[in-house]
C-alpha cells in the first residue's frame, strides 16, 4: 500500500508540474500575441465570443481572404505522407528543429460559418490539452509502478506491464501529427522492446534492464508534452486572434444585411422566392452531374480490367454510351435552365452568367470541380437570406448575439412565410411586422458594431444612406 501511494504521489506531482508549465506557457503566448498585434501595422480591436474587446490584427494579415460574405481561411498542418517510411528518430530531430513538412489547406465558406469554425478550432485546442492528461497520468503511474518493483519484478509482472503498454499503441497510431504518429509511436515501441528484453534477461540483470526501460518510458510523456506544449499555446493564440478579427467583420456584414432587410422586407422576400427556384434547378443539376460521375468511375474500373474477350469490350462500349448520355443530359439541362434553349416546352429559369464554369468542368469530365461549383452557388443563393442567416447564427450562438439580436431576428423571419416557389405572398401587415423586428435587430447590431455612434436615423427609424455600412450584398448578373 505504501508503494502504491508513493507511485500515485509521484505521478500526480509530475502531472501537476506539466499543468503548471502549460499555464505559464499560455500566459507567455498571450502576452507575446498582444505585443505582436500592437506593434504591427495591421492592428485592430477584435471581439471575443462574449462581445469583449481584444487585441488582434486585420484578417488579411493572418491569411484570411474576405470577399463580402465569402471567406477563404488558410491553415497549415503536418504533411505526414511526405515522411512516411522515415525512421522515427529522424522525425524526432525534424520536430525538435521544427522542420516537419507542412501542407497548406484552404477552407472556403460563409463568413458566419467560418467564424464559428475558428471558434470551434480554439475549443479543440483547449480540449486537446485536457484529453492528453489521462494519457500522461497513466504513463507516469505505469512507469512509477514498475520502477518501484524493479528489483523484485518477475517475468509475469513484466508481461502484465507489457499488456498495459500495448494499449497505448492505438492512441499514437491514429494521431495525425508527426510528433504523436511517428515519435510517440516509435518511443513506445522502443519501450516495449526494452521491457521484452528485461523479461527475458537473467534475474541478476533484470533490475538494471528494467531501469533502462523505465528511462525510455519516462521520455514518452516528457518529449511529447515538452514539444507539443511548446507549439500549442502559440497556435491557440493565433487561432483566437483570427476568430476575434473575423467576428468583427462578420458583425459589420450583418449590420449591412439587417439594414437592407429593414429598408424593404417585401423586396427581400421576393428575391428569396426567386432564388428558391434557382436552388431547385441546382439540386436537379447536381443529381445529374453526380450520376455522370458514378458512371465515369464504373467505366474506369471496366477499362482497368485486362480482359481481351469480346463481351468485355462490348460492356465497355455500352458503358461509354451510357456515360456520354448522362453527361449530355446534364449539359442540356444546364443550358435549358440557363435560357439558351428550352426543355419540355417550359419557360427556363435564368441563372447567373458565371455558372458557365460548371458546364466547362462537366464537359472536361472534372466532376468534382463541377460539384464544388454547384455547392458554391447553392451557398451563394442562400448567403444573404434572413432565414439562412438566422439558422447559421443560432448554431452555437455567441452570447451577446443570442441575447440582443437573435430574438428580434427570429420574430422577423417568423412573420414571413418560408421562401419557397409555390408559397403565397405575405400580407402587407406581415411585411410591416417583419420590418419592425428587422429594425430592432439592426439597432441592436449597430450598438454592437458602433457602440459610440451618434444617432443618424431618418423619420422611419432607419439610418440615412450615407451611414449604412455596406454588407457585401450578392450581385446577380
């Protein structure tokens, strides 16, 4: 009992030391991040999830590209494929020198969704700091437990210890970072080899071999946490700066949209009704492109088979004809709905001119790019609609929006029927009710974006044109 208590005490002391180091590192990273922001020429005052002011930088200086409602966010992550097959000790040196190959990942999304994504990324950093605590604690406790019995451990005791160590293999094998996937897994395998050698060693040399194995096992949590905790606070603070910076731009964009909704609820509803017809066309077009994509994959599989028989060649010819027919169907439907020809005698629904990219990718058989364009334009049609904005803001809503803005916005959206093709137009009193609630939401958002702003309203309670901040409205061509 005394030994177990001692083991547990040492394990907890090591763990507490690590947690204290993390707290200090996070404090240093925050101070360094604020200093960099205030010294930079791109300094701006950001907004956190609670509505408080924080030091940050302009989005463009942090690899965030803004284009109205659409945001491209650039991330970097370890490119583990480039170092597959590399010895783990070499990877360990790369990690220590911060020379691990990286890959650039670009995420394009709506400004509301992108802000929420950065918020979740910050939360994931915090969760990762908590989720590896049990691993560290278990490794320390396991190490202390076997080292305390090094002089009296039997082969059976070491076997039990080995089975416990093998349970950690999956924790490192599934990791996406080079540090955990290569270094952690490599050091764990070395530890298992050392304990296996200790089990098979003569009794008079077993204690020394166990001590050597324990030294390697102790290096697993020490190396992982030391290097990981050296990078994680800086990444966490950079992600938080990006989140707070983009949240300011999102709120400015929302203010412009709410002013537009309040100025003419009827016109807003008519735009949404017209775009709902385009969305239905895009959904049908996506199904046709997806069907052509599946036939293309089947045709590729047939061509890869080396069968010289006539039946196989005939199947390829039939599949090619079916594939060309599917591509042709999608191509004709696209042009029918674009207004260049008619289909089944129906009046076509005119679409945006730059949808031509979809057709170009379709005819080149680049179906993934074509589907990505379809998804983009569906998002484009939804991007500035009240109901879409309400739904997106309601997902893990920021507390200050949930309290001051969302209730009025929800009442305004509920005053109007769902934006579908066959729905009847709302009554004048519905538009009046929606307008009143849009004005309340707009004023609440104005107080958030411009807390010290003077009152520049007309007799109807709307801001004058020169005081309405542009919100990146979508333009139809």
